[in-house]
């Protein structure tokens, strides 16, 4: 079974294909990532979206290709900057993980 990092990369790729204006995808993490029921979480920065704050959208798993549920949060560039500053907080217990897109050089 693919691990959550592999699924996160697969989802980031798929979301970029559907929405090419996404210019950054960051994995969101909690302390419970090793739990099967903990969703794969992505923060997608999309300059073409409307500002709406941190609004997680949940999706169920779809075995065998997607063995974990997932959550996507889409933000504008400004909202992303505010998240980095701490003035637009992520949900309790969530933190920024590694950048999935653009891939590291």
C-alpha cells in the first residue's frame, strides 16, 4: 500500500492537472499522521481563487488507488502569507509540512 507521502504527491499532481493556476502545494501535518484514519492534508496556493480563509474540504478514501481520506485547503497568495505569519492560523494541531509543488530543485 502506498504511504501518505506518495498519496500526497499523487493528489498534488492530479490537482495541478485539473487546476493549473495552483502555484504551490504544501502538505499539512498533525501528530497523528501514522493513524490510518488521519487524512492526507494539502494546502494549495491558487492566485485565481477567492479569499475564503482556511476552509478545509474533506474527501473520502477511494481504495485501492486512494487508501486514505484527504482534505484540501485552497488559499490565495495573501492568505498563504498570512498563514506563514500566523495571522491566519491553520486548524488546531495542524502545521505546514514539506512543499510538494513546485518540487525541490
